[in-house]
C-alpha cells in the first residue's frame, strides 16, 4: 500500500526574498502549498493591490493564449484518430522552454492571431449569408421578369410563393392564374396571379394547398442576374478566405511557441495563486504546506540559499484535510488512474491500487474470455504503446488484460469462440480440449460458481482490509465485532452450503454453527459499542446483522462476469456461423468468408473491450470499495511547471 508519508511545515521568509524563493520551489516541484489559517490571515495579512492586478492580467493573458491555441491547432498539426483519443503533450527541451519563455513576447503573436480570427469569422459570416441568399434565389432563376414586378398593381395581384408538389394538379385545375417557375419534386415555386375582387376565394384555395408566400425584400432585377452577382461575391469571399488561410498557416508555424508560453504563464499564475495562500506583511511572508518526508533534507538545503528563510515542522490540525500522494511500482502504476477516477483515499485509508490490480485484470480476462482475442489485444496495445511512446497507462492495463484473457481462453477453449471446432481442425481442436478445464457454453453452473467464488474472495479481502484499518485507528473491538466477525460468518456459511453435504463431518457441522452464532452475538453486543445507551447499542447491532443480507446482493453482482464472458463467446460463435455460411457461396465465398471472419472478430474485440473494462471496474467501485474504502482525499500537488500542453523532457529544471 504505497501512500507516501508527508510532513506539514511552516515556511518563513522576508518579503523581499519571497518571489525568488517561490520561483526556486517551483523549479524543484517539492512543496505543496496549503492555506494559512483564516485567523492568522485576518490578523496579519496586508493588502497588495499590485499583486492582485498582476494576477488578473495573467488570467486574461492565459485565456487569450488558450483561444489562440484552439484557433491555430487545425492549421498547425493534423491529429490522427489515436491523437484524438489520447491527448499527448508536446515534448519540449528545457533549453527551448527557457528560451521561448524569456525571449518571446506573446502580445504581438496574440494581436496578429486575434486579428486574423476576427477577419476569418467575418468572412465566414458573409459566406454563410451569401450561401443562404443563393439557396433562396436559385429556384427562381427561370423567372423571365424582375422580381420587383411581383406585387399588387391596381385590380391585379401577383404573389410569389411555394407549395408542396403533390398539390400541383389541384392548383392547375383551379381558376387561379399560375406560373410554375420550378419544381424540385418536393415543392413548387410559383407566381400566382388573380383579381383583387377574387382575393377571398383565392386565399382560401391557397390555404388548402399549404401555400407559403415568398418576399424578395432587398432584391431587384432578374433572378439569374441576382444569382450571378451573389456567386461572384461568394467567389470573392472564398478567395479572401484562402488569402487569410495562408496568413494563418504562416502564423501557425509559431504554434509550439504559443504552447510553451501558455504553460509558462500558467506556471507564473499558479505561483501567484499559492502566494496568496500565505500571509504577507510589508516585511515578511508566511506559508504552510506539505513536503515528502524523504525530501525534507533537500528542502532544508534549498532554504540555505536564502538568508532570511527558515521552516518548522507542524502537526496537522484535527479536522485538516491532509493531501495524499500514492506511488506504486511499475506493474501497479497504471491502476492508480482507476483509483483516482473514483477518488483518492482519505488520510486514514490505505492505497487500494495493489488490491484492485489483480482482481481487475482477472475479471477483465474472464469477461474478454478468448485466447485469440487476448493475443490480438496484447499485440495491438503494445503497438499503441510503441506508437505513442508511453510506458504505462491504459495500454499497459490492456496488455495485462489481454494476457489474462489468453490464459482464461486456454482454460475454457475459446479460440475465436468455437472456430477450431466448427472448422474441424482436428489436431488443434484436440489440443484445445486437452487444455480445457470447462466449456462456459456447456458448463454454465461451473462458470456461475466460479464467478460467485471470486466475488466471495474479493468481499472477504475487503472486509479483512477494513478490519486492519479499524485496528490501525485504535478500534480493535470494532474490528473484531464487525468486519472480522463477518469474515468468520461468511466462511462458515460457505462451508454449510457448499461443503457440508460432501464432507458429512458432524464435528465440523457443530463447529461451523458455533462459528456462525458467536460472531453474530459479537456483532449484536459490540459492533456499536460507542453508543452509551445499551438498548440502542443492541438495536444498532441487530441492524448490522440484518445488513448482512446485502452480501448476497454483492455476490450476485459478480455473475455479470459470467454474463459478459458468455456474451463474448456468443458473439464469436455467431461470427463463425456467419463465416461458414458465406464460405458455402460458390466462388465469392472464398473471398467474402475471410473478410467476414476478420472484420467480424475485430468488431467483436473492439465491442467487448468496453464491457470488459466497465463491468470489472464497477465491481471494484461498488462491491469492493464499500467494504473498506472512503474516498475524499486531495491530491498532493506541489508547485511546479507541469503544463497542459507541453512536457519538459529534461529531468533537471532551472529557474525561469
């Protein structure tokens, strides 16, 4: 359980050395700043308007840089499908980072970028308007007179409009004068002519055919001339956009500089934020925070370079939320992300990373459940790791899951489902059967029992860890009367229901009954021993016993492993059946069958990855963690230069 011990310290320095010390601590990435108590801030803190103005300026600058990055990114680099799935930081050498940060003023780049963005937005708006006008006028190009003539003139009324094409025959047979300008099969574009005295009857007929009047406001002349003019304007706008695009592509050559500048100024902004967590007078500055205990000698050496700086060790206050740092060995490291998705452990909780790692991989292998699929997943995940040049994370989890799936597939005979058997490859099928322990599609009860047993083991492990946690907190009686008592009861119940009939041992039967009765009595009497009222204590204890019904629901939740495993086998079987059916097609079968087989099973691999991650993860979060784990910890986050867009590839950092 790899929670790194941290030490709370108070840091004192003269106000004149404050900036330099914070900059050095940021370079070393060693100190997690926390808020100084409100009472001390209210009593000693001095108002510094210049610092507040600088912080506001930095916030605005960072926002502008992020907008410029979003605008230029499509022009600066093409992102592959994998890049869209996994956001990778731009590697930058320490020398380049320092050079760009110190030598390039962001103002000029930002003004140029923002001007181009504004011009492009204006052109896009004009282009959109022109296209809308072209779409509006295009159906009327066959009209042989100016659009301004379509209006009421004395006793004769002209109306332009549209109606559904299905009503064309009705209007043509009506007493209304009608000129059909165009018909796209859905709507007719027409000019209607009628006498003013017939307006009431005409309006009624037009209403029945869902006539919609069209107004040509802002247009004059023949529609074909209007269309030609609009298309000319559109061509001009597109040419302007192309010219703007060339300028944007030229500016986008400085995209990497913008990434560095954003992360640099964000680092400065973070420094200002942590500076405000301290207490500053006209002469001194006081900060509190946390350092790794292993880094205390290094921290002390850093302060020797600052004549007015010193520190003292502190004990966290009773209700203070202490930051948490978890670090695990390389094999467990990828699973830290799964823990952080749920929430970091509280100060009293263990790091559950080493506990969920083996269970998650085992459950993934059962859900994925095919030896061939496991090989494919392992190879693909390895290639992704090589492509992205990463050494951990989700691809490494998938490699482990692929290996687990390969092993489980060997034991259950899954090689692209039942392909070896259906294809009647005798030698390979014989070897497959020799390695099999059971067939999931035939021995469903065995598969069911296996998943329940695995769930039982994980629940027992969770209760055991909960007991150790209570002992560490000094609640020995609580540990014995609740989690440890439940462990004894559950194991005894497992014997009674699963083993008693087979062993037929009267002595063990009596012992198991005693091992059920005594822990239940302990739960009733002592699981709520902190309650002073004896009756309330007994009621709460009885309720804790009643809550044991929840263990049945927890165990049944693990049946989802069997369901996912059978689903994976079922999909593979369906693909194999379809492949053999296609194979029987004369001539084309030899071409189509391999295509169906390859793409079908690739689809099955992809679709089953999601379920094989989500459901085992749910079992960790819902069934396992509730036995012992309380999240709510805050991450140990030392002040540093960690950026959103860039990653300094050098390990040694210097002051910027």
